[in-house]
């Protein structure tokens, strides 16, 4: 018997780039062809490898029931090995290598009436976007509140899509939050965590999904625990910093 890591050579898969779109000046939406029999949950993450075989983890914003593709949101990191390649060199039709979907940060549907709070910064929105759509598609009846934080207005993206979900579903509320500039286009002033705690005084019995910067994820997890959410109901996806070239 041989034991191997999930992202080892044995589990790598080749697929095709379907589209490359700029969501902001620093965030690119990458859509890949979903290989046959490729199973995943919205909110999990995959390894994306460049032609030199260097890989980085990116969360899935797509959901398997509705989307025929795999969607990643890639933030440009100065001198980042993968993000620079995605933003400057990757092309539609190009073949790329990915690994299997990994992680426990996804909607389960075991408690459809349980309120859910989701807090993310920057591209931490990617898995939360998939989780929200997954929950709504499966008829989740409890409250769902999404707080997406950015220091600047330029870091808020997918606003139109999320506002549309807010309008179409009475149990879903979307809050874009800008902390270092005067907010525009319906965003609110302040940090996502601070606004979430201001809006929701009693969080006992809630489930939480937290994604983004590791330090923010850690602080947010602690704050939500102190606000009454059980540790067993807090799901985390901290984005580890990439290595520079």
C-alpha cells in the first residue's frame, strides 16, 4: 500500500481554460472546463499548477449543479508565481493542470432552518459566493447573511450578482463593506466583522463561514465564538500568502 498526498502527481488532471475575465484591476475570474466525473462542493479549493509545475490553492466560486465550469478568483500578488501567470500569460483554450477538490468549507444542508453568517475579505468572497448559491438552490430556509469586506471600493466585486440574489431571496442579505474609503454604490462604511456584529447581537445557534486573509479569519473566528457561535459551527478557509518569484 502506498500513501500519497491528494495534490501529488497521481491526482493531477489536465483541463482547458474557457474564459479569463477581469473582475477588478487586481482580480481575475478564471473559468476552466470541468473534467468528466470531477466531483466537488461549492466552497472547496483546488490546486492550480503553472507550466513549471508550481501550484497554488484557489477556492471554487462555482457550484456543480448549476455551472458546467470550475470558477476561480485569482488576486494579483506582486511577483506571485501563479497569480502573475494567470493575469498576464494564461490564454483561452490553453491546457492547464489542476488537482482534486479539497476542504470541508461547504454547505451541507443538514439544518435548513439554521441561520448562516458568511464573512470574507478580498477574494475570500469566491467560496462564499458558491456556498450562498448552493444553500439557496437547495432551499435553505434560515437567514443567510453575507458580509464582504475590502479596504477600498475597488476591492468590492460581484456586487450586481449578489444584489440580484438579495432581491430574489427574502432570506438572503448581502452587505458589501468598505473600511478605508467613503463607500460607493450601496456599500457600507466599516469592517465586515464590525458590521456583522452590529447587525446581529445574538448569534447563538448560527453557523458561520469565514474566508480570506489568515489574520482576519483568525480574529473573526474568535469574535464569532465569543458572540455565541459554537466552534463546531464555524468553518474556516484562511488564504495562505503565495510565495514571490
